[in-house]
C-alpha cells in the first residue's frame, strides 16, 4: 500500500516541476550576499515563526485540494524556517537534533 502511494506521488513530481525548483534555488543561491547588520533576535524569531506558520497553513490548503506535491513543498519550507531559526539560535529547541539541524 505504501509503495503504491509513493509511486502515485512520484508520478506527480514531474521533471518540469523539479526543474522549476532547481532553477529557483540555483538563482537564489547565486543572488545571496552576506550582509553585516545588527539584528534584533526577537524580531527575527517572530518573523521566522510567522513564515513557518504561513507555509504550514498553505500545506494544509494544498492537501485539502489533493495537491500533495505542493503540500509537501510548503511543509518543507515551513520546517526550513523553523530549522533556520533553531540553527541561528533565535528558537530554543532544547538541543533537539532529531527535529532540527542543531548541535
């Protein structure tokens, strides 16, 4: 049963969709420049958490529309915001290296 679901899911991840995400991320990686700025960690934490919640909500919306590919992508973005916040230290995740890329 799980293999059937995985097979159906994989058929929805087209080369075109994958190419689009590779292109998007490739262009973003090339554009990023490191800035030297003073930041308020509380403002960052609130912003990161807000973004994670928004993507999580988007994931629910996509799932309800049977758009599992975009639901999974939105979940990945949501978790990435949480993981980034944990990684830079604006979220206290109690050293949970199972859920976050910390320690």
